[in-house]
C-alpha cells in the first residue's frame, strides 16, 4: 500500500479528525489494522450526502471508489440532499421522533461525529468555499422543559454532549423578539453547523472526484442482491454500498421505507425588508403534538438566503406543492407570526419554494450488512446498506460513513454479518459485564 494514503489509527473517541495539509483535505479514519488496499474497489450506489460522504471516508482509508447515481447535485434540478434543511441537530430532530430506540442510540453517536467534522471543516477552510457555517441554533418550547420529559432529557444530553455554546435561558425568547402569541415559554441554544446544501453538495462531489473517485451516471433497478455478482464483476469491486435513500425500497426490497414530504420557503435575508436573521430558530414536534405535521423552522441558509419551514407529511410522494397551497400558506404564517417582520420578506427570485421527500424507514436508520445470503449460495453477501436517515442525512453523514468503513473491514476479514439490533444488544450486555482483574 502507498504509505502516503494509509491513515493513522485512531480510537472511536478521536475519530473526528480532519486535516488540511498541502492543499489536501483529509479525514484520518481506519478502524482496523493496516493492510494493502490498492486492489480493493468499493461500489457506492447513490450520489446524495450519504453516498458521497461514505466515498470520502473510504478514499481517505485507501480504497478505490466508484459512485453510481441517476442524478447529481445541480442548482437547477435539485436532488433530495439539496432540499434538506441541513441544520445539525442532536437526535431526535425537530420533525419528530420517527424511529426506534436502536436508531436513536446509534444516531446520537453518528451525530456527534458529524458535528465535530463539520465544525473542524468550518475552521480549517473558509465557509465561502464549502458552505458550512457554525451558527447559534435556538430551540423553543411551549411548556417548561421539565414538563416535557423527552425534551428535558434530550436537553440534558445536549448540554453534556460536547457541543459548543450551550445555554438554557427563557430570556432567549425576548432576545429574539419572538411574538408573545407564539406561546413559547422555554428555550435553549448551542452552536451548530448549518450547511448551504447547494454549495456543499457540489463542493463535496468535486472533493471526492479530486481524491480519485470514478463517477457513473446510471440507474440501477431491482433488488440489488439479485445483481450482486454482476455488479461486482462489472465494476471490478469487492464491496457494494447501497446509499440510495428512498430507492432502498426497491434496491433492498425494504417495504418499511417511506417518504416524509417536506417543503421550505426561501426568502431574501439581506436586512432591507426585515432585520437580518443570523441565528436558527425552531419549534419542533414532541410527543404531545405527534399528530401534527407542522413546525417552525427558520434558518439562515447562507449570508443572503433564509429558509422557512416546515412540514412533515408521511407517505406523500407528489412534489406538486405551490406557495398558494394551504399547508404552505400556514407554514409561512407560522414563521411570520413567530418573528415579527418576516411578513415583509421577499421571496428568493430563483427558488421561492423547494420540496422533497425525506427517506424515512419504519424501524430505524439502517447501517448494516445485507443479512440475506447470496442467491444460490450459502456465503455472506458483500452488500452494505446505509439508508433511512430521514431528515437527518447531513447530521448523521460522517458517523454513518464511519460505521460503513468498519463494515467494509468486516467483510475483508471474512466475518459473518450481524444485524444492528443484535449488535446493540451485544453492546448493552457487554457494558453490564464487570471488568475482571
């Protein structure tokens, strides 16, 4: 193996390491022992934030990578990753608890890995290049947090998680001139990555390409396990990563995958028609309002654009909403009522309304190896899945990619696949075993 490509070994506690040396941005991750990787190619299916982040980590670990996608990030015809709100959030996100305990526990670790990578990225390279900025994120609640057990526990975890700038202070409501009629009484804030998705996704693909990835524009149809041998041979690959989002309904034959439709209004945020908003403001969906599909989500996308949201509509595939539709009108009204002055905002002339389908999964985010054997064989599949991140694709991106890298190493070592539930059970049981001297 070329020693210049071999990363140093790091423990999980220090894996969020990013460096910028001689004009090259590198993530130093390697969960296993050093070994020759020059002959190993990984095929990634999916060109969104999950697939391209996985490509980045695998490339920096020494693998050759081919990425196949039907479409790529484009400012005129946006892919799902570009529609995302892309405010980093500690799980569960403001659009509600849509996953089970397995997903939630894994997601907390994945989110913190991503937090530290995004934060480091914003410090190493000017945000104007990649679109990642650290901003204050403010979260508001209609009851004292002590009266919302899940949110209170989440707040305590956030405070101890390692995020920067955590403050709990109901006076944040007054400081942001939140309309009293909004009915919020408690709040906290912390610093969080906010990603300009158009800029970041184009930058990310360029970065992955500069690192040596091969890009192929194509659509793969049908259950991927039925095509495993053909795809491995066609692309001279040893492992396949399925990072297709909603496409996993077909490619993984996973009928628990479903869309959660969302939409964002984009307005000009230059300070001329209302005081410029420089911090994120949100009111989420908690268990007391789990039947609601509407929330408040006000986030500076970049220095000139503010996004207003949001909605969370399960099993809605159609992307035919307009500014005149009732749910979009209510969304705008909620944001206008929350912060006085927003009613004067001018729509972004290039894209006043964007919409997309968050790729959710009924059970949990799936980052695991294919558990079905190869057709006509008793040998283990060489497919790894990473999908179902829902509205948290950016927040979980680097953490999920790190786990995919570990699964690639498992395949190379000849280990049999273990499901996520079994792995979590092993971790829990292992933590209860007393240490022996």
